[in-house]
C-alpha cells in the first residue's frame, strides 16, 4: 500500500482552505450565449476547410456543445473519484489523509455541481449523464485495488488528461470566450493542481516498490486507459455535432478523428503527462483518436 507523504497531504489540505463554493462564486447571470465556450484552437474541427466554411453562429454553437460534452464526461469521471475517495475511508488511513480526501470529495462535488448548473442555466443538455463512458477504464477506475500502482496511474492520468484541456481553454480563451466559462476553467484548474500533486506524490511512492518488469507489464493497460480517456475528453461523440446542427454526426466525428490539427493538439496537451510516465519507465505510446 502506497500513500503520499504526510507532509504533502497536510500542505494540500491547508491550501484547500478557505473553500469557495463555485456555485456561489460564479455570476451565472453573466453567461452570454452569443460567445464561444472554447477558443478556436480547442475545437475538434479546427484546421479543416469544412470548419472554415461554417457560419460563425454554427461554430459558436459547436464550441458550446463540445464544451458540454467535455464537462459531461467530467461528471462521469468525478463520480468515480468521489466513489473511490469515499471508499478509502474504510482503510486504515491517518487523520491527515482522511482530511485531505474529504477536501477532495468536496472539491470534486463542487465541480460537478457547477457543470450541472451550467447546463441548467444555458439550456444545453446532452442525453444521459453516463453516456458513452469507456467501459474498460470505467471498470478499472472503480475496481482497481486501492493504493496499487495501477490505481495511482489511473488516478494521475484521469486527473491530468482533462486538466490539460482546461488549461488550454483558460490560457488561450481570454476575452474571445465567455467569461463564466473562463472563470469555471480557472476555478477548476486551481483545485486540480492540488489533486494532481497528490496523485503524482502517491504514484511516486508506489513506484518505490516496483521494478522494471512490472512497469513493462503495466504499460499495455496504461496505453489502453490513456487512449480511452483521450477519446472520451478530446473526441466529441456524434450527437454533439448533430445537436450543434452538423448532421450526420458520425461523419463529422470521423472528420475530427482524422483531423491532423486535432491529433497534433491532443499530443501537445498530453505531452507533459506522457513524458512524466516515460521518465518513470513506462514506454507509453502517443494516443490516437
Ligand atoms: Fe474536478
Ligand atoms: Fe480532481
């Protein structure tokens, strides 16, 4: 069993205070439905001539639906984190760890609540909160033994892969995107920086006990999880395109999947995570959409 250092956990809990409820902090009345929710570089079709030919209103609507698909997947994943963090309490953990886990549960619940509030305020909904979840990653996320290396690998990449997109939206969105969305992404990445520091700390602790053979054996599973997380968060499903007015959705999704600019964007976002894993001895592949 591996845990992050107590001093790290204590520091992160201190940094979690004071807690700011994102529902109360964001000015929901300022949401402007005429503004994009993603900077152009983060839209899945950017770079394709077919995208440049779309009317501006369709491009804005697509950015809003793609962002909604992204946070829908966030609700799925944060649900797994909350479930696992709550189950951690059954193990014999220190009160410092328990404190940290409760902070993280509160923060993830706050994120999912702000996602739901955005859907309610904007009226943009996608069917089914548990839609299109990747089956194997979902299973591994829920059932991998607590505190194993595989567990901390899954947590680390699950936190980092969506966070990279939030960071891009925040740093490249500026005044070009809606201010509420920009602030949402800012609040989210501030909390995620602590979650990622914790996950990386626990992962490093767990790696002290495992050698190169086990790392090699875990790599195919890691590749699979990276691919599934990447598709879930970076490749919108067909109905996202259809609801934005682009039919048939399957065709547009395939265009995004084979879009060289999208593939390059994904790799640029994921490289820090992939490189960190490679430095730890996991020879992971670049994921394809
Ligand atoms: Fe979150
Ligand atoms: Fe998180």
